[in-house]
C-alpha cells in the first residue's frame, strides 16, 4: 500500500492507495458512524461496510443536489447524529461530492472519510477536499472545501466497474498526465489494454502517479486561487457537454480536453503535432464522442465558476505534460467555437 499525506491549512488527509478495509479500522470512531452510499455500491459492498447506520441514495448525477444533501441532514438528525459523529462516503464521484458536502454543513461540519470505489473517484473525486452539488443544469455551483480525514482506494474494487464508468475515470487519469507528466501519458497509452482488463497492479501504478500529481498541486493551492486551476483542464467545455448530452463526467472531460487542446493550437500556445498526439491516444480509449457543440455553448460557459467579468480562466496546453492558465475573453472563445464548427462543416 502507498500512503500519501496531504497536509493543507484546511486539514490533513491520509490517502491510502492500494489499501483494504482493515486499513481504515483504526481511523474510524468506535461509535457514531454513518455510511452514505448508493444502491449499486451497497449491493456490491454492503457486506463489508463497517458497523453504523447506512443511508442510501439513487446512483448517478441526479443525486448530486442540495435537496438530497438536506434530506441526508434530516436523516442524520433523526438518527441522533451529533457533532462527534463520523460520515463515511462509500462510493464513486457522486457519493464523494454529496457525502463531503453533507459532512461539511451538518452541524457546521462533522468528521468524514471516503472509501472510493470507482476509477474516477480514486484518481480524482475523493482527493482534494472540494465538495459540490449541481444547481439545476449547472455543475458544482454549490460546494465547500473540507478535506476528508482519509481516502481508501482499494484497486480491486475496480474489477466490478462497468465499461462506461471505467472510461469516465480513464478520462480523468489522462487529464492528470496531460497537465503535468508526459511520461505518465505515454505509459497510459502503452497500458490501455491492461486498463480495460481492470488489472489492479497496472491501474494501481497509474492511479498512484496521478494522485501524487493532484496532491502536489492541492498542497500548494488548496483553495484553488491559482495553480490548482490547471486541474480543471477540459472541464469548462466538458461540463457544458456533460449537462447537454447527459454523458459521463470523464467522457465529457475527454472531449473537453480535445477542445481545449484545439483552442491551445488556435491561440498559438501549442504546436499542432502535440494535439495530434493527444488525439491519437484518446482515440485508443475508444471514447471519442463526435458531438456537435450546443448552440448556446458560450452562454452556458459564461455560468462556469471560472467565468469573471466577460472572460474565462481557460486551461491551455503548451505541450502534452505542461498546462498553463490563460484568461480569455468570451468573445475570443466564441471566435474559436465558430472556427471549430466551420472546420467540422468542411470535413463532412
Ligand atoms: N473532491 C475533488 C477535488 O477536491 O478536486
């Protein structure tokens, strides 16, 4: 097992990569444990949940709402949870976001930790302390920062992941490589078959390297006021596509990464050859959705959290392995969108 300590002014998080349930036993309270999970995860792993009351929500993005968090708070209150209680989020990305938010607002905050069961959450959603729910069609508009005390990633749990969820996590895995680590990018490309076989050793190695990247960025900027923004690479376009087409988060981010890479070439930040290389590796994943950009894409992007006064902090690439933050006016992004659409028209 790999242990990574993520110390920030907001709290300390212990990341247990390649660990198993017995590793969190000493980290849990003797009583007052409340597990938040979803129906799918409960049916797979309910038999290994630690002793405590279990609250189950519907699987999927539709559970990422303030109403669901409020309902969980009510159930916690009815069940006698107090400020000494502990919330264990047991599941994938949605559960980490929902359980994390609920733990941060119930009685102004109670202790919490995660058992992370999907590739998306092991690579990304369980680490970093951001919690969030959606507001209508807008992603992650309501949220807080609260570091989980621990994150357990047992890579064997990935063996039960449906293909669509595996791909979604693969998108976030590739993102970490693309923003920071060219070697990791080539290694992911070379390991694609093993990833699809859900090989726990290969996945464990790739996840550990991605989480190290994330932890090093979050340590420097836990509140995302600067350098942490690079972790949003692919997300501004991705969130719009995710909401519009109702596709899995990581798949939308993957398409978003390609758009952001094209934007990087268009602005002169990155050579075209780098974009081709990124495209080739993403093609190997088998998830290159050919999606038309929604008509109102710029309007939708203007509600992104990264929008300020008519411009957006966009994450661009200088090369595969090096991301930069650039502030771009929305009208410049609109010009790029027209250019992109024209290119697609010509290639039809
Ligand atoms: N919880 C995900 C993050 O902090 O990035």
